[in-house]
């Protein structure tokens, strides 16, 4: 028996053994005690391994990933938004192996303590409970991300928030959502293989429906994030266009009068206007007239 192993549940039909943060010696003990292939056991300690399902001899192996809060502020991969839970079914024995403490194992254990008729539960049924709890973590995370997205939407439309900060926050939501959606798509393999266990058809359908519902939630979330990013960029471009329009209008006013000032600033000796006692005031009046004409033209065109 591995040193890190704990018996969480036992009845006359099954045994549930949990192993957290296993060492090499613990993996070797699991191999010796239950005949689990070492390659499968090594997958449980590979931090970045993706969800999958495998069978080896009498062992059925479900490698799942539970969604959790990222260890890093800016998640870069699936290991930053999730943690693994290896589920082994060996005859009537259920073995869970994981690196970190997980809500899936904790909540399932607590539910078993309150479950009526738990003395009749089988290893396959407990595995199903674990699978539903895994999908529940993704559902909980999608709710949190939607709440964050709603708050960001209010900041965009109701406040004058910093666009750069909003873009960074939206990118973080988009990154988390995309990584979780990828994990759910990959989880379809182990979800579908629950049909090979001794479970009722209704139980299997419930698991598949739960997976489909959560996957649809993340598809909706990804679409909402992309839409909001596009809208924020469009609003930012619109604001930039307003600034450019204002600068263009000022340029339209000053360009002709700058040209006039440049002509009369050449100071040629035989420029007749230089000798006129009213030349300065006439030039200013002409510049004002040009500005007025431009203003009236722009106003008429609603510029």
C-alpha cells in the first residue's frame, strides 16, 4: 500500500483509495499492489498531460482535468487553469491519483458521507460521481467568467475606463475561456467511454448531457468575449476618428491663412501691398473671411 494512499470509502461492493502528491515510491507501490502499468501512473504526475482514456489489461484509466483558479496571473497553458485527476478502475477498486488537493475528490467524499444507500454503491458509480464533479468545476468557472464579463461590459459602456486595461482584462477572460473550452473538447473521449462501465443508460446520458451543456456554455462565453473585444476596439477607433476629425478641421482653417501669411512674408521689394497703409488690416480681414467661408461650408455639410 502506498504511503500517500488513503482509503476514503469502502463497502462490500467496492473500495476507494485516494493518493495525493504521489512520489516515485508511491507509484511503484500502486504498480505492485494493483498491477497498474507504470506508463499510466506516470501520466498522472505529468503536469501538462491532456485528458484521455486508456485501457490496459483489467485496468480502465480516465485521466481528467478539474478546472481551478490559475496559479499564474496570466495563464499560458492548460496546467495554469486546471489540475489532473487520474481515475483508475481495477475490478471493484477505484483509485484516484492527483497532484493537488481537489474540490472534486473533497466534495465527492463529503457527498458519500451523506449518501443514503452508500453501502450499495459500486466503484463505477463513484467514478461517475467524480466525473460529474469534474464537469461541475468547469460550470462553476464559466459562471465566474460570465460575471467578470458582465462587469467589464458595464465598465466599457457606463464608465470612461482605460481602454488598454480593459483589453488586458478581456484577454485574460478570453484566454481562460479558450483553455477551458479546449479541455472540455478533449474530455469528450473519457466522457464517452463511461458507456463501457456498469451504469444505467440514464446515468450515462446525464453525464453526456452535462458535458454538452458546459461545452455550449464555453462556446457562448467565447463568442461573447470576442464580440466585446471587437466592440471595444471599434469604440476606440471611433474615438480616434473624432480626434482626427477635429484636427483635420483645424488644419482646414489654418492651411489657407498660413498660405496667405507665407505669401506676404516673402518681403519682395516690389510687392504693391507692402506700400499700402491699409494692407495689414485688409489681409487680416481677408483671412477672417476665408475662415468664415470654411466654417459655413463645413456646417452646411454637417462636418
